[in-house]
C-alpha cells in the first residue's frame, strides 16, 4: 500500500488495518499507515474522510473496532487520553484548552509542575523550565503573563510547549492553521520543522494543500474513511492530490434551473476592520450565490454584517434598490433578510422551547401585534412551515431538543421561512447532519430559489457549493479572490482561488482585489 | 477519585452535625422558647408582651417583672416580637395578638406613629394597651408607663458629667442610640437646657453621635470620639448599649483615667467599670419594676379598676413606697426617679 | 456562577417539574393552613387572613418583577434600597410641603430611573447584575439616608395611611393585597401570555439565539430593570403608607426575603424557567407559615430556620428528581440508541 | 528571517495586552496608592487621622472583615459565593462567648471550638453545594437564615457582657506586637498562608483552574467538587476566626452580632479585584479591599462628613471597581482581536 519513500528512519507509529464504526456509519475502514521518527506527515481528506477519527484513536479518545497500533514496533493498546499522553503522544487541537487566568508557564506545566521542598510548586523552576522550552522553540513569550489576551496562535504554541514538556515523541497537529494568519502559520511551521529535526514524528492534519506541500515530507490521503494513498510530497502535484481527495461524485439533489429575476441584494466595497474589506457582489431573485473559502476567510463575518449583528466599517448595502443600514437583526429581518446561523445550538434554536415556539420566535411581534399570543395561530404558522419542510415530529408542541440534528436544522429553516424573507443567508446549512437530511435540505434550498428568493449559501463542503450555486464567490483572507459562474466552476478552480492563486480567467467582480500571495489554501471542513 | 471524595464529604458532614450539637448544648435555652403556645381561650388574663425586639436584654430584664406580676395575679404572658427593633416587623405581632383576643398588650413601640394604627385596631377590639419604655402615639394606648421622670434624667445626666469632669470643666460628648429614638432625644434636650445654666458653664458639649443601639456602631462611634477629641473628659451615653460600648472603648484605649463614661446602663454590664473607675457614676431605673408596674396596670385596666383617664390614682404594693400613683397628662404614669449607681451600691444587680 | 446559564438539555424536565412544583406549593399552602388551624383557634378567623397577607405585601409586590428578572437570568439585589429611597424621598417631599399627588409620581419616576441605571450598567455595560445591583443596593440606601437623614416623617394624612393599612370598604381585604393581585395578574399575563414574556424566557434560556432571532435583548433587559425599580419604589410608597411614616431605613433586609420567595416559587436561579402563579403561591405559603407560627407563639428564629430549609429544599427536590429521571434516560438510551447519537457520531467524523 | 519573524511576532503581539493585564493585576498597588493619597487629604482637615492610635484602631476593625473576605475570595475564585459568612461569624461569636461565660471551656479551648464550629458550618455549605448540587447563591442564602436563626435560638435575649468573658480575653483587640496590632498580624498571617497555599500548592492552583475554565479542569481530571467543598470549608473556618476576633473586639455579644457584615465582605472582595465569575484575584487584594473600605468609613467620620454618606460611597466604590475590571478585560480582548487576520 505505502509507496517507498525517501525518509530512512523506521516507523515510530504504525497502524495496521484499523476500522472504526459509529453505529451504522463506517468512520474508518481497514486503514493502514505509518509515521516515522523525524518526519512531518500530512494527512488530508474531505469532510467525513475519517481524519479526526484517526486522530481521536491515537489520542485514546476512541478505541478501534479492529486493527492494531504499533509504537516503535510494539503492539500497543491506547486505553485513554491519559494513557496516550503517557505513551508520548501529544495532540494539539484547533482550539486550545487553556486556563485564561493562569500564566503561560503554569498552563504549560499544569498537572506536572516541578515541585520544590514541602511539595509546593517551585515557580522559579517552572518558570525557568517554561522559558527553556520556549527557548528551544526560539519563541519569546512572557511566561509570567496570563494566557488571557494571547492570540489563538500563541495559545497553540503553548499547547506545543506543553507537549514538549511531556517530551512527546509523537506530535499530532489537528488543523492547527485553520484560524491562523499567514504570518502565524509561517512561525508555527518554523517550530514544527525544528521539532522534526529533533526526531519528533509529526502528524499534520490540514485542509490547506499548499501547507501540506510546504511542510510535509510525506502525505496520506483519506477518502470516505478509507486510505487512498501515501506518498512523498515531492512526488505529488496539487492537482493530483485534489483528485485523490475528491475523486467521487456526491449524489446530491440536482439543482433546478430557475429564471433569474432582478437584483435583490447588492453589496459594494463592504469592509470591517481586521476582518474583511472590498467585498462586493450581488444576488438576484432566484439566484443561489455560493460562498466558498477557508475558515476565517471572512464569509460568516460578511453574513453577520448583512444581518445587522455586527456593524460595517465601510461600503454600501443595497436591498431592492434602496440603500440600507441595519442597526440590529430585527431591522434586517423587517427588511426581508434572514440568516440561518452556523451554530445551531447556540444561535439557531432555543432548546427549552417547543418547535412552534422556536418557529415563531422571530415573528412574534408581527404575528401578534396586540401582544397576546394565540397558540392556535402560533401552531397554524408552525404547522404550515414545518410540513412544507416535512420535519419528522410528533407535533409542533414537541420540544426541539428531542429532534435529530437534521430535523432541528429544518426547524431553524422553517423559523426563517416563516419570517417571509426576500434574501436568505444559509451558513453551513448541512454541517453535521446525515446524508438523507442533507439531500432534503438541498432540495428545499433550490425550491426556495425557484420560488424567487435570493440565497447566499455559505458552505465549506465544496461539492455542495458546486452543486447548488449559480455563482460561486470565493473569499480568501477577507477578500473576494474569485467570482466564478456555475458553468465554469470546478473544484480545482475554486480551490485555487481559495488559496489566493486564481486561474487567469476568473475575474472577480468590481471592487474586489486580486492578491497574489499564496498562503494557506485547499479545501476546508 | 470522585467516589472517594464523595465518601469523604459525607464523613465530614456527619462530623459537622455532631460538633454543631455540641455548641447548642453549651449555651442557654432560649427564654422565648419557654413561653410556648398558651393559646387556649382567654378565660384567665392573657397578656401579650411585645418588646422592641426579643434579643435586647433590657426587655428580658423587664419581662422578669412582668412574669413576677403575672405570677402573683395568676395571669398568662405571651412574649412575641421581632429580632430587630423595626416597626414594620413589630406590626404583624400586634395584629396577631389582636386576632388572639389577648386581654391586654404591653408594648415598647419601635416607632410611635408606625404602630399606632395597629394598636388602635387592637383597642377597638376591646384589648387594653399599656405602653412602656418607649411610647406609642398618644391615643394608641390606654396608659403609658414612663420609666422615669424625663426632666429628672436630663438633670441627672448633666450632674454626673459635671461630677466626673475634673472641677466640672472640659469637653464632653454624647453617644446616643438611634438619632430617631424618642426617649434619648428628649433626655438630650433636657440635658442641654440644664447645661445652659451657669453651674455648668465650663462644660463644653463638643459632639453628639449616634450608635443606633448597635454594639458595633456604638463602638466605632466611641472610638471616633476619642480620636477626634484628644482632650475629651466625659462621654455621656443615655442608652444601655451605648454606655457599655463607650466604657469598653475607653478601657481598651487605656484612657480610663483621663476619660470618664456615664449615662444609663445595666449594673449587670457596668459593675466592672464602676470598680475600675472607667464609669464611677451612672444611673438607671429599676427595669424589672417597670415591667412589674406595667403588668399591674394592664391587670387593673382589664378588671376595670382604672380606665386610664388623667387624674385617676391607684397603688401598687411594693412600688413607690406603697404611695399611690397618679395618672398624669396623656395618661402617663411615672415609675419613679432614676437611681444612681456607684461604688456604694455595687450589690444592687439586675 | 449564579448567572451562568443552565445546561439547555435540562430545560425540558425543569419545566415539567415546575408544573409539579406549583402543585406541591398548593399542597404546602393547604397543609400549612391545616397546621395553622390546629395550632391556634384564631387562625381561621376572617380578620386573621387580612393580617396574614398584609404583613408580607411589600415583599410580595417586589417579588413579581424579580420573577421576570431571574427568569431572564439576571438578578436585582437593589430593590430593598430602592423602596427605602422611595420612602425617604416621599417623606422629604411631604415634609417640604409637596402634596402627595405630586410626591408619589416623583418617587415612582425616581424608581424607574434607578432601575434604568441598573439596566444600563448590566445590559449596555455588560457588567454582572449580581455586582452592579450589590453596588446600587448600597448606593440607593445611602441616597435615602442623605435625603432624609435619621429623622422619620410621620404626619401623613389619614387618607394616605388608609392605602397601606386600610381595607377595601365592606371587606377585610387590605388595599396592598389588591394592588399585589392586580400586578400579579398583569405580569402573569405579560410573562405567560404575551410575546414579550416569550422573549424574556428566550433570553433566559439562550441569549444567543434570542439575539439572532431579532429579539432586542438589550432593550428587554433594560426594560426589566426599569420595571423592577418602578415597582420597588411603589412598594416603598405602600410601606410608607402602611407604617404612616417615612424612614430612610425602610424595607432594609427585604431583598433576601424577596429572592427567597421567588426561588421558593420554583423560579430557576439560572434563568429560563419560572411562573408567576408559582411565586404567588410561594407568597401565600410563606405568609401562612409565618402567621401560623406567630399565632402559635413559635418564635421568629424558628421561622427563619424554616424559611432557609424551605429555600434549599425547593432546589434540592427538583434537582434530584431530575437526576433520577436523566439516570433512567441514560439506561434506556444504552439499550437502544435514538437517531440523534448516530447523527452526532457522524458529525464527529470531520 | 523566519527566526526573527518568530521572536518579533510574539513580542509585538503581547505588548498592548500586556501592560493592560499588568494594570489589571496591580489592583493591590492602586488600592494602596489611593489609600495613601486619601490619607494625606484627610489628615489635612483631620490631623488625628494619621495618628498611630487611629490607624491601628481602623486597621484592627478592618482586619476582622479582611479575614472573612479572604475566605470569601477563595470561594469566589472557584465561581461560587458564600452569603452565609455573617451568620457563621455571628453564631461562632455567640457560641464562643457563651461557653466562656459559663466557664464550659477555657479561652484556648473556646477559641479552638469557635474555629471548629466555623469549619463545620463551612462544610455544611460545601455539602449542600457539592453533594446536593444547590447553586451556591441559593444554598448560602438558605444557610444565612438558618445559621442566623440558630444563633437567635441559642442566644435568645441573652447578652454576654464583657464581664462575662475571662479577664484579658479581649486584650488582643488593643494589644500590639512591635507596634503592629495583633488583629492586623492575624490578618497578615491568614493572607500570607492563604496566598502561599493558593499560589504554590496543587490545591491552590486547582482552585484557580476550576474557576477559570471548568471544562478544561474536567479534562485534566481535577476533582472540582472536592476543590469547591474545601473552598467552602476554608471560608467557614476563616469566618470562624473572624467571629472569634469579633468577640475580642466588641466584648458584648448577643444573637444579632455581625448582622449585615456580608455586604462589607463581598464588597471588599469585589473592590479587591477578585472577579465575581471566578478564576482570578488575590487574597491580598481582598484583604486590602477590606482595609480600603474601613479607611473610607473612618475618614468620613473624622472629616465630619455625616456617616450617611458612607453607604452611598460604598456603592460608588463597588460600581467603579467592577466597571474598571470589565473595562480592562474588554481592552485586553480588543487588543487581541485587532491582531487577527487583516
């Protein structure tokens, strides 16, 4: 399976025929790969390819259903996180788990701080040890300062220092760059390379292919929980890698072609300091505009401004020919904009409420101008929209928390349809819901478009964006780097644009700027 | 880990309960607990005793007199009352006593106007109301038993201050109860008028502060006085809480020789300070007698022997040298003069 | 800590248990009435019931807006001081010759402004309401003392006193109780029957979703604090009238009772659930208990112990019922997992 | 290039947030500074203010609150609160006084008994919060009225007078060692020991961890409930100490002793810069907060400003303190946000 490779050293971690199932779903099927001392090994793949499951198995969170793990040639069972740590495996997560009020040094050594006489913590020692660690990483941090106020990137460095303090032989970086700026990424890489040179074997899980090429000695591709290929990055081109990753056709509901109406929403030179700028595009009635890009590229942030949650720092928003400026979501709602947020539980639903109560929450004032709620009327509205989306439920009085993820998402959709919007913004509408529900949601989306709504579809699931969108807007580091019409949209094109390296003929719309710098790229999950 | 800690918690908890029992056994049984539910129909005389608050030992002392009288006359006493001297807390007890159709209520009012409406209701319901210590508004009681001749106290306070200040000269200050307290204010006014007279011209009243009859506040205020007036000679505290606090502060500040304390206080509290010369002279009326007289009057009112009209007279054996009391203006009866405590009568104790 | 939002998945059972909680309260009230009747022959007299409620009305009235505030996962500790400030200002104005029909509106406006101050600091300033209202608890009381000082103002016209102490003509129903009932009905409808109330619940359960659903979270929060301040000042006016005297220390220490009553009414301290009927029942329960114990001459200390125990039990019982329930669920889920877990498992993949 | 890039970024990244968080961490200093300035201003109009006798009196009184505030701070750092402290103090104070008056125990034994009782009451809170899962604010609101009720029950209308205490028992309230009042020394010892424990022991760090990020604490396998229970127990113990000091300070003890103190204690904690939502704050800060409030009280009386202003000023101080905390926190976070993608 594994192709012969340059690196001479013996495998420090070897996986043989690992399989893992969650109930009916197969997460990993007969996966074999190896990780060598002193190499950086890239692990890439789409949503649901099984990367995280593999990481969790190594971290001791999950136990494989079958297959064996060898550490330095010895068959090993990883019983749990603690055990995994003690075996010298350290995982740095995308979002570090640190104590904001404690100092850097303490966060590094929490749990295993050097203790002086009387078993008290030897702060001098801790501090020196921490400084030494960061010294090795050649990073200057005030180890005496509390973590609160440090950037995500700095916090990751602390996590890495932590793993060093446990002198880990295996360092797993799980999408560490997802929320880092180019500069921070560069710094991270410098450090990871140093670790590699000190003989640590690094597993680098990422969606940003260029990073994989830039950093990794070898790369392994997963697809649908299966091992596709492991090869030296030097023997690969981005195009090949992508083909390995997305070499499948997803059975999505075919988009119905609908006649476009007039321009509903137009955005010019929209800007928010430190987040995005020069964003311009337009959405027509019946049109689905896809927003592709990496996490942190500014897609959600644009949506929040359009919905009046955040305030813009510059630019214009035109809705149906009149310029608008929303002080708050309710203003945006009244103007006919609806926003299905990314985080279903924190922003989409009130879990203690019934389906009906959730559906009517945004429109209560409109529904009951005389303050008093008539539950008959409330139910009627809820029934109407939930039936339209055929939510599977015992009745609208059922509590949403008892619904499956897919049906919960449909309730959120129903809630926004009930507000009778002209423009509907969908932020990751199918994240974390099962294929069946996914297909249904897609059907609903194109039906809505067909009924004359303008739709903005923010999604990190590239096949989805490609299948659903009439036009795809690609954001990269807060700027629109491409505006690709459906007929010319291919995964490669979008992906290149998302990395900032646009193929020549995709001209961004007026007001957007083309940026040549190639940092971060590839798909995002 | 969790399980073990849980076990430990339970263990500790049980220790807790035990040690706790230890405390309560080591201490007094609540006297108020002693007067448990005597709420059978009031054939015999049932009297509600309602002090300003049930934690102040002044009223505990007064109650001994009330109980004595009740014992002699074969009546029943229900003590009720708030644990804070606040009128809004006192009112419900009045209404409840009314509901219970007690024969009479003996009350020291937390606020003369606050309690008036409730007391009037009670009187409408045919209950006799005897005020003592601190008067309800005129018309909200049948008889008010004044513990002492007010003008007398005013003079006394001035005299004692004069006596304690070397050659009746120097700075004196007053530490009173609440700035709203009716009695204290009356006494202080009378004291001031007395000080105005020639005999006291060398006494300089530099300040009047209020300790709200709260040990803590009184202490703080007394300390402030000492700091603020380095050559203060006498602190006059016409309140049992205040005088005790003042005496303690002076003693603790080691100024027992330069600063003297006088006013109204309990022998029970003040004895040591008389002995060590911090407070050689102070006064008080006989508090148990005050309670005793109050009950006697309540009894007479209920039995119709008196009505509370001005000019009525009656005698109470063992009080006022068995001479008759006369009900004065606003149906006020005066217990008698305050008496003076000093080295000569250290044995008098209540 | 206190203002943290409770785990959402617990909410459903919370609400169900609350439904039971009210029934438990009803039982409690009935039980207490029976107890009272057995403890004292006077308990079931008509007059007693008006006394029984009258004693607690200021607390009861302030408990109503407090319910809404706690449902919205905030808290207002400053109500007692606002009531005191109201009383003080009213007295000050009256003493200054301002007629009541001007004074009372002024006082109510002050109350609303004080609430606005709390609201702005909490909703706009993003400060924890626990600390903010702790600050204004001291601040408002201080202002009250500055305005009126230690003196009490008490020469209010009888008509005004009637408002607090009198009864509805021909009945024994005290006016404050009427005000309480009206307010309870209005706020009950607002909280449980109007979309404003629905938004309050939404904010208490999940402020994020509420905001994303176009609920003007800041505005609602500010509104709630304004309401609380306004009603607190109204309570202050009623207290002043019931005591026929205005004092700066009026209503001191009432906040604890208010919060206790609200929690006793089954309102979740973490917000998101609670009912006005529950709180009304809690008011009755507490009023009956205190009255019964007073009539039985059970001393106040026992009452405060009983109150504390009730408060703790009011949380312990539902919590453990809830835990037992979820334990059962876990067992059931282990037997045959519902669709959710599969979905989440899949979600966990990427 | 990369290297310098590395060092540069981190350095640059921190500067702004750094001095702000430094200010945040220097609450103790700012309090001391304010007190010094205040002292100067007051002594202009009231020279007695800065006299040793006055200062030691103020400090002694404040030390009682300070000791209780230290206990409260520990509880607050774990994201809890203990409203029952004043009842604990009152009950301990009375029980100690009464056993002394009835010669049930001699002074040392009585003091030990008092501390033990405080510990036990703290444990009761701890059990209710950790085992019975009652939110701290509700639990301690309940125990506040329970403990106080028991206090009334035990005390009735009895008052233990100074004369009831063994001679010399109250001396520590005015005696001093090397010019430092004994109460102040007690407070200092408590603060020092407490700070060392919080700073340098496993438990101490767990206290902060539990308050700072409960989830992460759980991941690390920190026994949160045991930590919280211990915090409440310590708080009870220190309230017990405060209760004993109370007896020595005021001599006369009845059922109402220490009523209303909880406000000052919590205020001291807030003013001392302990975050009400846990995770941060120092015991020294809490103690200084108590001292600060004590100073203001005394200054007001001496300047002749009516004591009625005290409450209002307390309120303002609390509001200012909490606003300052929030402001600094927000600035730090903005400083971070502005370093995000651009």
